[in-house]
C-alpha cells in the first residue's frame, strides 16, 4: 500500500511539475485591442493571494478551498474548477478567463497540495454486531470457529486489514486490525476472542475389538481372553477419555468402563460395557500323579500287599476346571478302580480318567490269632476237653487282620 501511495505521489508530482512549467498561452496579447484583456485583478485561495503556477499547501483531510478570481476587465468572465473534491496529494485548481470579446482565453493554474493524514483512529469497531475496543476480551460460545468483524476508519483514505477472525480454537484467540493511515502511519488494534471450552462429554463411537458397542451392552468373548482393544471417538475432538477394565480379564463377567471428560474439564460421562469371557469347556488334565508317579487314563498301577489307599495329585489344563477323585481309599487286594472326574469351567463338560490299582495278594499264611474256646493255641498244641465235649469255638486272625468266623467246628 505504501509503495502504491509513493507511486501516486510521484505521478502527481510529475503532473504538478508539468503544470508549473507550462507557460500560459495567450491567444491574443492583453493590450492587443480593447476587450481582449484576460488578466486577473484578484486571485485568492482561502483569502491568500496566489498567482499562476503557485503551490498552496493544505492541511490533511481538506476537501475544498474558497477560490476567488476577478478579471481586470469587468466584461471578461472567469470560471474556477478544481476547488472541491480534493484528495490527499496534488490537486489542480484552474481559473479560466475569457476576454470580453470572447476571442482571448487564459488559464491560471494553482497546485493545491493536501497533506496526507496520519489518522489511524477508528470510527466503528464491532465483533458480531457488538461494539468493542482495542484490548477488549470477547467471550464466545463453545464451537465458535469464526466471527464477523466490522471496522470503519475515521479517515476515509486510511486502509485496514483484519486477521484472526477465522479458524478459531478453544480458548484465547487474538483478532488484529491493522490500520494504515494515508501518510503510511500504522497502528494495530487487538481483541482477545475467548472461545468457551465445550461441555460435551459424549462419544460418537466406542469399539471393543472392532465391535461397535454402547453403554450397557453385553459382549461375549472367547475363552481365555485376557484383554481387549478399545477405540473411542469423542463427539468433541477436544474431549479426552480414559479406559479401565480392558486388561486382566477373567472367565465370566468383567466390567469395562469408558470415562469421557469434556474439554471444560468438568463434565464427564461413564459408559459401562460387560465383557463376558466364555467359560472353558476344557476338561483335560496336564498331569495325574498316583503316589508320585505319572499316570494316564487306562493305566494299570501295581501296589504292595496290604495297600489300602493312595495319594492322588491332579493338575487340570484349565486352571478354572475342577476335579473329583473316587476309589483312592479303602483298597482291597486285587484290582481297584481309581476315577478322576474333571468338570470344565463351563460346569457342563466332564471327562473321566480311569486308573486300575492292583493291590498284590499276600503270600503270608501266618496267623496273628489262633484260639480254641478262648485259649491261645499254636500249631501242634494238644487241647484237653471235658468229657462229652462235642464242639469248640475257634477264633483265627490272619496277619492281614482279616477276622474269620469259622462257626462251630464239629469234632469227629
């Protein structure tokens, strides 16, 4: 803009110079004949005498002058032009004299130099229709992205540029009006546009492992799922969110919580999603130990004579599965069936594992107790009986502590 003004001034200066060196041409000499006089007896601008080719300096914002020109010959006529609608810089004032005989003319030229104004003041400044001033703070609703700034300068020849009225963000924004006066003087006016933080704490989308969900939903997950991926899109991009309960999942129901906090830092919304990790149907075992030895379904375990119970240890593949053991106690000589029943975490699937426990038969034929009519006897003893005794009571106990009731033993 300043370069444009300089070029304009230069052009006007050239024109003015051209005017100043123009020598008025008289179509006929003033003394050529009576009635041909084109001279002026009075030529003033704003009351000051001027002559052809003079330059009159005028204050800034002068738009007109009072120009007076009287011909020496009262019969001659004078027409003045260029005394109004003045602009900053050089203006040409003409006084055209026509002689009384109408054959002679002469133009008198004066350059009116209107100073350029340094006025950078504003006659009007408003934001969205509301008057404001330099340094003011204008509060705006949330989500405001632009304003309408209206500006008028006191000097119509001053120019202005507005910046910062669009692409507003949450919080403080600076709107600047830069005014350039006619003489190139520059002044800036600044207003702070304070866009309120949004109180919107809603979410446009919540996805769990790619599944769209919303508050209160129930999402089934595969067995053994321990964590999920959660993606949240808030309605307001300036809002934030936190996720809890998306890791360390266990079989059954788990609660996922998404908390969205609005940009204002105050408003919050919680969304609750139930993550149901399916209970496993796995009823397999990692290991079964009988008296410390690893066994599998269908195995045959030899046990020492007189063994009446065994120690059984079971580790299921799924830690949430349970098991029940039967047949590990009250063993008898020969084959006994040990049963391990595993129930999966789902409470429905079961699997039985059978192990045969073979308690060896003893080859011990010794007796722990041998009594005849209540008296201990040993092999080879002779027992005296009363006359006419027809039977005796015999009690025998083996080393295995099996008590045999033999009943009455008839003597032959």
